[in-house]
């Protein structure tokens, strides 16, 4: 059975960093995957805003990776904030020298930043330990960025301007133990697609690792992730489009207004194949 998990977090509650385009992305990808995968009813899970806590998303991801049969397609779409953070050792409390890249779940009422981050390495381990068969297809579509600190000076008062999908951690909330070194080592989010993997997957990322992914008002008059808007239009026009052709189609459209380059990672043998069938 094909399954899809669609997550769009536009209201980050107490973090006060909204992304108004995520609701339209969530709706657009849900509708597309219902048709493209036949993922209806219990085969499609959609999480919005406060529903999308870290615990809920981990349970949903376990469901997405479970009971997979040969030929199944499983798709995870995420629209929301990305971030970079040094993890603490759970015993000593000492922060790692390496900065990890994450996607940001809804924070709930309390807890420090790490408590609502889904770290790349944890997601990769979850996938590799799932027993996902090689004859099935796993696709992750990430409309977020993973370089939050670089954008912290952007003001958020006007929600109708382009917004980066990078969590901005206020400087006063960053303890010295969290602050990056002068030349930090960043463990790339692309480790979801690292060479030594147990489960092959394709990651379609909205932007390169060093770039923000943007949220803006688009020609249809609505807010969207810039990548999602163009990707959904391309799929509507060419339902049989391949991963490579998707990137080739939307990249120049995005580049006309934003310094953002969609990127393919992972199982390159699938790049020339139809995205969904």
C-alpha cells in the first residue's frame, strides 16, 4: 500500500515565527499525493501546526516506514522551519562540537530548542533501521532550510514580505555552550542521503544546504513556499515528470526572484525516473 505523510507548520506558537505559506503547501501536496499515489483515507496523514509535535511526527514516520511491500511508494513532505543546533550530551549536558541540521516541529508549551527538533542523523537512523525493502520507493520532499542562524537579523513585523524558512534563535536565548565555534563543522542534512545507507531514498530539497528556502506571495495571490508553488505547478502540467526534469523545470523559475536552488540527493538511479506512479 502506498502511504504519504504531509506536514505543514505555519503557526509555530510561542516561537512567534509564522510561515503563512505552509498551509497552502500542505493543502496542495495533500491533494496531489491523493491522486498521484492513490493515498486516501488511512493511507494519508496530514499534520498542521500544533498537531505536528516531535512525538507525533516520530510516530507518524514510524507508520510511514512500516508494513512496506515490494513496489510500494512512501512519501514524506515537510513545509516549515529548518535550523542548525549543537546537540547536548544527555548525561553530561555538554554541547557537541558539530552542528547538526534539523527540521523544526511545533514547540508545544515548554522545552528548550532541542526538545522540538527532528535531527537529520536521527531520521536517517530511523529509516535505515526500518527494514524498508529495496524494491519499494521512499521519497522525502523538504521545503525548509537548514541555516537558521544566518537569517536572524531579518525583521518579522511585516508578514507580507518574503520570509526565510529558517528558525531564528534569538541571540539572548543562545547560551555560550550552544554558540558555534569560530569555524564550526556542520553535519549536513544530506546525511539523510549519505553514501553508506541501508535503505535507498531520494530527497528533493527546496534549497542547497547553505541557502534559505523562501515563503512569499505568489502569482495566484496566495502565500506558498516558492519551491512548492513551482513544483506543484510542474506536476500538474506534467504528472509523469521525473525528479531531474522537475529540478530543471523549476530551478530557473525560482532563480528569477530568489537565490534558492532546488537539489536532489540520495539514490541517483531514480533521478531520471517518474516521481510518482
